[in-house]
C-alpha cells in the first residue's frame, strides 16, 4: 500500500547502438526499451538545452540527424532534419545558449557550425584543426571574463593539440 501510487521520476534515456544503426530509447526508471529509431550511422550525440532536440553525428555518411525528443510534440521520436556536414563527423556539442551546434569533421580537418534556429550549416572553419574528434563549449561571456559576449569551444585534435574556437558577435564592429 505504501507505493500504490508513485510519481515517475525519470523519463527517457537515449543510447546509440552504432552496430544496429539505432537510437535506443529507454525508460530511465525501469531501463526497458521503449523505442528504436533508425539512423544511418549514429556516432555521437548532443542534446539541446531546451531538451527538445537530439543532434546525432553519423560518421560514415557525413550527416547530422536531428531527432525530436519533446514528448508534447506531434513529431515526438521522429527525425525532423538531416544536415550534410564535412567528412566523417564525430564529436558534436550544443552551445548552451541554444545558438549553435558544433560538429568536428575528422576526415577533412574542419568544424561545421550549425544554426540551432534553422538547423542548417551557417559556417565552416578549418584553422588549426588536425582530425578533430571531440569538443566542449562554454556559455557566452556576458557578465564575466572580458565581457566580450563570446563563447569558446575547445576542440581536441588527433595530434594531441587543443584548438580554441571563439564565436562572434558578427556585427559591424564584431570580432567573430
């Protein structure tokens, strides 16, 4: 009787099964499979700060797949967009302010910057990159640091060096 009615604590856990080409959706309380969503070659994933989209790099097919993970959405657990990026995308991270998704393209030594608004590549950079494969992004420096209103990404290269990406602003007097 003590646990007759119990509020569910968790919701969904997303796991990539690269060998089967699936995103496996688990009930995070019971660890039971709820759904399996086919994607071309799921390699790494990043979740949007609003917890509504999941971005998945697909290394062998040069794509980033966007999966709707908002339970209140009509397109819940469906692929809503696929974006062509550089060669062999691997590391992926979602900028905390929900502006950009950054993707390491290991095969062509580049970084694709996808707009979180349009879900399209808005810029590609390739300076100081040597087979980039992992990255981490900071929030924008609005009220700390040098008050420059930029965010930084730290990108790990296969040669052991870390490249630092500094964002805009891109307005007339911007330094982006």
